[in-house]
């Protein structure tokens, strides 16, 4: 499907998703409807895999371009749509509650997506997880659940990080120094991971705010002026280095 400038930041339509995980998810006790966008590298494979978790605005064109970027770097990337079963209005609150509790349907859906990737016959058996905003919080909680590497982008720390992150895989983290929603997030995460002996590379980008890896503004159009005032949105100066850190991290831990 062709993408235009007008598509930037808009939620993915049902027809935009190219993978249907509903049967597997329902059988596991997850969402009765679960879809995602699969981005495939060039070549025959097998490929290292990456599970991608979107931000609070859902699986949109920005997320799709994130997935395409990782596919171009050689990773079979599945961006799962946690709002498949009703859209953001119906699913956001329940998904955020699951994130806060560290359990619930969203985790079943993510496990279904991970297992689907690993059983696809197209992977090397190595798999990473990456998340943005809300998805970054999920990526943190999944870092000790059968993943080989995790990339956490402005994700909030869990309530009991020492317990939740024990035994985590290597983590790369990118945070914005101007992100008012997670003040000091980089330092806090690095401190916890260091205490736990978890390999990590966490950086705060001074000029960046929340969602700085996005290449376009996201969210309801009426709220975007407010987001700009709050420093939420793309930062073309910081994003290239952050993306390079992600790709270097995955190359080190997934392409071996």
C-alpha cells in the first residue's frame, strides 16, 4: 500500500496490517483479534527477528516506517497492534493497566507475537524486542522473557524495577533530556540495571523530548500544538544517533 505525507501518524487501518495472529492469540487466552505489520529484509534468510511495540497512539504509519527501517538493517520485524480488538479508544486503558500491573491480555498478545516469529521458520532463533513510549515500558518488562536484546525508547520504569528487570537481556536505552513525562528516566534505568548486573547502554539526549525518534508528529491533530509546547515530537538532530545505537546493539547481540 502506498504511503503519503497525509498518512503520517495516522492509525493503521485493518487493511494495512499484513499478519493475522487472531487464531493463535485467542487460543492462548489473548485478544480474539490480533494483527500486525511484518517487515521482511531482502534475501532468503533466515534472519534475526525483532518484535516491535508501538507507542500509545497505536500502530500507525510512523511505526510501520520504524519496522521497515529495521527490516532494511536485516531484521524480520513484526510490529504487533495491541489495539487490534477495538482500536485505541477501547483498548488503550486496558493496555495501560496491563503495563502497570505487569500482567494481562497485552502480555499474552505479545507472547503470541514473539512465538509466531520464532515458529515462522524464517528466523535464526535470535530475537530482540523494541518499544517506544508505552511500548518502551513493555519492552523493559519483556527483557527477561526469552529475548536476546532489548531496545527501550523513553519507556517508563516499572513500579518495582529491581524485581521486574532481574535477569534481563542486554538493554540499550534512549531518553530525552527535555522529556517531562519521564524526568531522569535514563539515569534511573541505568542505575537499576547496573545494580542488577544487566549489560546496558543508556543515554539521555539533552535536546530531545518525548517521542523524539518519530519522523513525523503523531496523535490527534488538535493536540499537536500542545505537544510541541511540551517538547513532544521529532528531533532530527538526536534521532540518527539513537537509531544507530539501536542498530549497533541488535547487531552485537542478534547477528552472532
